[in-house]
């Protein structure tokens, strides 16, 4: 996890137990499609991001790039991370905020003549992850929102 152990000595599970003990349900807000270029994930898999490989410029809106959900390995990675999160505690609500504008919507594993399909393939990949979460966690309410992400859903 990424909890601050000084603030949350029992981690997320301890916080969730405290919230539940007060008679409330626990929800969490995530942005799993985002990656910071200084992160270990980006350093390990730079091609997992939407962009035009080899260009000298890219838009790092909000100091982030967007993971390419048209890639099966990205879908699997996010499924594993969200499964671990939702399995760790009694989380009853998940808000997935697709907040960053999608720029440079180019897939690094998609042929040049198929690049026009990347936006659609991206959303199909997001739906695959949501289908996985709904099947695995049928009692978790999932809300998606897009304050600026330009989602097509």
C-alpha cells in the first residue's frame, strides 16, 4: 500500500474498521489509469502509456501520463491492483475518477493504420476491467466520473 504509517499505523484496513465501527460504509476514490513519469511503474513499462513513442514532446497533464487500457497487460495490472485494494478491507464504494484529458491517444502496440481505433479500444479495455471488478466484487458500488477526461462512456 501507499499509506502513511505515521498517520495510519494499522494501514487502510485499520482505518476502514474505524469507519465501519462508527456505523458508516467506507468508500475510496482512485485514478488507476494515471502514472507519474517518476514512478517505478513508468520506469519499468514506459510503453504502457498513451503517447507517440520517439517524439520529443508529450503532454504530461497534471504531471501524469495515461496508461493504455487497450493493452491486455495494462488491464491485468490494474485488475490485480484494484483486486488487492478491494480485498484488503471492507470497501463498499469505489469511485474511479478519469480526470485527466486524454491526449496523444496513440497505442504503442497498435499498427499505424489502426491508430484511429485506439480511443475505442481504450474504452473497451476500461469496460473489461469494470466487468472483472463487478464479477469479483458484486457488492461494491462502482461509480465512474470524468471531470475532464473526455471519456466516451
